C-alpha cells in the first residue's frame, strides 16, 4: 500500500459525498410518463438520464450533452420486474428499479438488429459485473471542473476525461455498457478510417468522434449519436394523437 493511499481514499470519500449531492434548483427539461416508459423498454435497451448531481453537471460540461448517466434495462432478469443495471460513483455496479428515474428526463436508445441471443448476452455481461467497485482515481480530476476556471474549448473537453489516474477511466457509467456491446460485436460508434468530407470546425468535431473508440472513453452521449441505436420515445410508441390534446389558452378556458 502506498503511503498516500489512505489520504487519497479519505479525499475521495469527501469528494464523492460532495459530487453526488443534487444541484440546487435543478429541474429536468421534461419527463416521460412512468407507465409509458415501462411499456416502451425492452431488455438490452440503454436508458440515458439527465442527472441532477454535481458530478452530472461536470460530465454534461465535458461531453457537451444533456445526458450524464446511462444504464442498461434488464427487465426481470434478476427476478424483479423493470430493473436497470448501472454504475454509480458511491455504490459501484448495482441493480436498481426503473422507478428511480421516473422523475428524470430520460431517453431510450435501442440497438437495432440485435437479436434476442445478443440482448441476453449483453444483459448477462452486466449482471456478471454486479458488485464491481467504482474506480475513484479520477474523482479529483472531475471535481476540479466545479472550480472557477477559464472555459475549455469544446473540441478539447472530451479528451480531459482520460486524464488523471493513467488507468482506463471508469468515471462514466457508459464505459461498462460499451464493453458489454463490444462482447457481442455490436457497434456503438466504431472507428472509421475514411477521411471526413467536411472542413473547418465540423471536420475537427467529426475527427474527434472517429478517433475515440476504446470502450473506456465512451460517454452517454455516444449512444444518442450512434447511427446503430434508435431513439425510442414512449409517448409516440404508446400511440400519440395531437388532436386529443387539451390546451389552456386563458384562465378557465380549455380548448380541445
């Protein structure tokens, strides 16, 4: 054991407590109806979440995205209905009920074309990782982005997730999900060798996406961007009829 290990663990515990606290005044942009969300999900789907904690704010800043967290929907694979497997800073890899996020803004990302055997293998891989301890070596590096600082250019932010311990970063839960899909050779954002046709800033951004491919550097945003995952919106899949909406135009007046 290194001489600084106990001190580092103590600092990490303090930072974890601080970073996992919710931001004051945070409100999700929108939420899905819990019943429609449950009905729309299938085992093997990825659920993206707009987190409300301080660490969520850091991840959203560094990834320039709404989504700070991701989990895998496993259905009743553990004997309980509507369960997710996720990686939390303070708990590691755990199974949690879907109801945990019924008041959060969420997005369903579905691996299109992945057969039942592939979905089951992805689910089983995540189940096999339950109890996996969270690597806290990058906590200090993430915490520094809550301090007053000069703005970091967008094209550099994602690379900063790799700094810190020198180990594969596990500060973002999507790393384990990307590894699960890698096991069945299902693409998220695969490395592409052809040159980008665009120029200037767009070319730099595209190049950044194409070059970050190791599972340890995947972020929740990547499942949203992936051309191989469909975005499933519960309100629409449940059958949406805009003509059935009721609008309030003035106090006491409801128009259908």
